[in-house]
DNA sequence: TCCCAGGGGCCGA
DNA sequence: TCGGCCCATGGG
């Protein structure tokens, strides 16, 4: 089997085994119509729909770094309950206080600094990026060059932000803005190795880029929305499988 | 008690 | 460039 076929069959296997995962969870919408008690929304791919929902995903992507999602939920709930959940209030808030509010997520001093930085980025970039992606989602034709330009611009912009590395940048692109890019994590590297799709070089960044490139070339749909959907599910399913195989 | 979880920054060689 | 170290809580 070619690597291309291996990747395709891995995706098919995972989606038929686990079904739609409903990523990225939006905790503030938990138990609302279409959402479960943790804010997952299986088969609803048009979320996030609002600025605040996008901000929740951006914040979550920082808080979850090297951290179990369960602890991120506690930190998010703290932010909601303290009525601190908006870009403005996070910026306004004293850093030490912010750190205490997000304490359950761990690395709280580091993450308070990171949240300040990503929030500044969000305030100056959210509107323009979501406008552009709305246009792609509506258009009938997949303008590949334009989309690739958008990806590389926003991505390199994000990577300059303190606290944002490749995985966090791609998570924000894909899950907050519906920009079709594949998120690579340690589960992905392990799973691809097991399935003999990829032999690790040992160099973290290089592995990341090579795996991402492979997946991008396999799913070359001309339809923007279905591409976003596949990358959304594929990463979420790999995380599901990764957790499943550990236990 | 130990180990890991939906990483990334920084520093010295 | 790259390896090693640091950040830190909570659950199994």
C-alpha cells in the first residue's frame, strides 16, 4: 500500500470507528442545542460563529499546551465565573490575578503572559481573518493560491506571537478560523510511525513539516469546506485513538 | 509516589 | 541549528 493509501485508509478506519468528534469544544455553549455537556458539537462544522466563540478557542489552544483538557475546562470556567471572558478584560486584568484564575491549567505564570500576547494578536487580527475565510466558505470555487497565501500569512504572523508554536498556530487556523491546515501532534507522529507512513528523523520541526505536507497533499479536494471538515476530524480522531490506545 | 497530559521559550555550545 | 531544561496542576 502506498503512503497515500495508508493515510486515506487510516482516516476511513478512524472515522468509521469513532464517528464525528465535534471539535473544537465550546464550553460556553455546553448543553445548548447541538452541543453536549462539554461543548462538543458533532457534525456541526460551522462553529465557532461569533467573535467570542473564536476567542474561546484561541484561549483554549494556549491553555491546553502540555495539559490535559479536563484542567483547561476548569480554568475556562473560572474565567467565565469571574466575568473575565473577553479580550478586553483579559488585557485589562493584572497578570498575577489572571494567573491565579487560570491556575488549574498548570504553567499558570507562563500562560498568563502568553494569554496577554495572543489576546493582543486576536484584537488586531480577528476581524480581517474571519472576513476572508467567510468569503472562501461561500465561494463555489476553491481558489487554492489565495487560500495558500492566507495560510502562510496568518501562520507566520501567529508564529511571531510569544507562546505560539507550530501546533498551536495550526490549531488556531483550523479550529478558530476554518482555515484548512492539518494539526500534527505527538499522537500523529506515533500513529504514522506505527502504520509505517512515516519514519521519524528525530528532528521535531522537520517531522512536523513533513507529516503536514504529506497529509495536505493527500486531501487535495477542490472544495474548501470539505477540506476543513476532513482536517478537523482527522486530528480530533487521532487524539481520540491516541488516548484510547494508551488506556 | 511517579508519570503524563491536545507545547513552547530560552540558553549555551 | 539543536539538545536540554524549565514551566506546574491534577488525576490515575
